């Protein structure tokens, strides 16, 4: 009897998970496992945690949901904690597994971890097979090699739309054969070194982790409200549950695949008609793909101060006070403060807000953009290494932006996108 381990990471779903499908095809039984990596709960060189309480809570909910889903099919989820190269190895040995399946990684630290695990496994003649489960388009089916990825998003979009196809969704397995998996035991937030969360009554949406909640949100945004049909008109909003899809948190944890959303979008269009708004959701998901491929192309460079650019500009000495005021929504600029309070109190911020606070940190406060990216990494429920560091580098002028300086005039932005001051009032309690 052959046994494979399925190492879940940011692909916490059963449906359309090629890693799981491959493991089931190639072995008689599978052992699903999630490893709480100690490195994910440490403090970074930017003085912030790698994972904050909001994302950790969403992760715990997603794991509970995954375990329930796996048990319904005859399996379950093992939880381990420590260094993946040690913990995955222990699981492999104790179940005499011959292969480990996992999603592949394109970002530097994640790749390092992947390599450590592969090396540890190789010593006991076990192989690690990795699969890309993150993007709409398979890297193998892109109309160019990654090294030739266009440096401008529009060129990328036109090329893939014309010359490639979105990968089809895999059918959900009907049953999973596993050895007896003991009941799941999740760590608490305090065991992860994090405080409890309070739900802020001003939150635009209360995110609840898990594959089943991802599908509920999809149903709600598409069919119950048909909000998708006006997405292009509302997507720059900042108040309310449905101005944008809010799919990001579930996508970032892999509770749903972009491909599943895309297929459902096609079904929706067949029933209710397509328009610019339905297309625009696909357009935004292409940005997500693009930042993934940008990370794959440039690797470690995207975490350097000068990013992918050859710049000589120097910044003033790091100002701790400015950074602290920015994080705490205390800069004195209402539009920035309202957005930063939202992030601090809920773990979410609109796309419009993100662009403005990022521009403000880089261009007005003149702080190294990586401090901002690192704080977002801690706070965001929907933190995704490629989208976060890619967007930050882009806005800081050291990433894939054809424009040399993407400066946001905050007063103008506030007037254009919060004309009556409702958003600022919502968060600051004044006009
Ligand atoms: P919608 O407007 O409904 O968009 C649908 C989906 O398209 C999103 O869920 C997301 O998957 C994708 N998408 C939309 N815009 C972008 C974009 N600019 N880049 C990449 N994908 C996009 N998004 C993350 O998922 N994780 C991050 O860590 C992250 N960090 C960001 C940091 C900065 C400085 C900026 C400017 C943007 C960042 N984004 C990030 C992109 C974007 O702001 C969020 O995806 C979006 O606000 C999430 O809300 P939504 O799901 O309602 O988005």
C-alpha cells in the first residue's frame, strides 16, 4: 500500500486542488497535514510581526473548515507545529509515506522552506512533488517564458487573453482514503503569541475563514445580490460589504481558487448577461496572476529597497515616529488616518485606501516602502506575498510600473472618492 502526504499551505481547499488530486491518483492513501511554521509568527527586521491576529484567526477558521470537509470524505487534517523540514519529515516517517505533495512557491522565503523540506525528504528517499495551484493561467501554458514576462501589465493581459486559456477546474474528489487521522487540535491565538480579536462594529465585512464560507461569499456577491453586475462602477468604494467582491481573503488562503471564481463568473454571465463589470472582475484577477508571475521572474529582488530598478536615490534616516503615526492612523491627514484605522481595527482596507496610504508613506513621509509592506503583511487578512510586495514595489516606483512616480494627491483623492466625507466620518467620528 502506498501512502502520500498532502502538505497544505495557502491552498486550504478540497475543490480544485491539484495537489490533492495528484496525491490521490498516485497513492493508495493520503495523509493531509498542515504545519504551523514557527517562522511565520516571528517579528521581522521591520519591527512588526509576520502574522497578526486577524489573519491568524482566519487561518484557524479555514483549517477547521478544511478538517470538516476532509472528514466528510473519510479523511481529516493533522496539525503540527515547528519547522516544516522537521515536522513534515516526522509525519512521513510515522506513516511510511513515499511521497509528499504540496503547492509550489515562487517567493524567496517560501522557496527556501520548500527546498529545506525537499532536502530533508531526499535523505530518506522520499520526494516532494509541487504543483502550481495559485493562478488562473498555468505557467506552462503562458505564451512566453517567465524570463520574457512583459514588464507592463497591459502587454501581459493582451498576450494571455489572446494566446492562452484559463486552466479548467478539477472535479472535487468523492472520497479520500486515509489512515485513521486523530481529531484535529488547533493552537489558540494566545498559543501562537497573539492577542484575541474584537470584532469592530465599523468593519465593512466580517471575514470568516474556510472553503465553505468562500463559496457562500461567491453565491452572495454573484447571485443573491448580483453586485457583480455593477462591480466596475462600485469597486473604488470604501464603505459597505458589496462595493467590491472581498474574495481576497479566501483567495490568499487558497480557500477558493481563482479558476473556480472564473468558471462561476462564466456561468453567471450565461444566466444574467455579461457587461463591463463582469469582465472587470476577471481583469482584476489577471492583476493577481501578473504579480505572481512578476515574483516568479524577479524573485528576491522584489524585497530589496530598489526592487527591480537600478536606482541610486537615497532616503532620509528612518523616522520611527512618522511610521508609528502612520500605523496608528495618527498622521493628522484624515483620509490616511481613516484608512489606517480600518486596517488596524479590522485587518482589511479597500484597494483605493491601500494605494493612497502606500503613496503617502513613500512620497510624503519618505519612509522605505518595505516598512509599509511589512506592516501590511502583519495586518492584512488577505496578505498574499506576491500581491502585497508586488503592489508595494509598484507604488514605490521600484516595481513593474511604466510611470516613474505614481504620486497620489491625497486631498484630491479624498475629494474624488470620499466626496461627502462619509468614510472619514465612519472611522474618525468627525467630518
Ligand atoms: P476586488 O476589487 O473585488 O478584486 C477581486 C480580486 O482581484 C481580489 O480579491 C484580488 O484577488 C484581485 N485583485 C484586485 N486588485 C488587485 C491588485 N491590485 N493586485 C493583485 N490582485 C488584485 N491583494 C491581496 O490579495 N493581498 C495583498 O496582500 C494585497 N496587498 C496590497 C498592497 C497594496 C499597497 C495595494 C495597493 C494593493 C494590495 N492588494 C492586495 C490588491 C488589492 O488591494 C486587494 O486585492 C483588494 O483590495 C481586495 O479586496 P477585494 O477582494 O474586494 O477586491
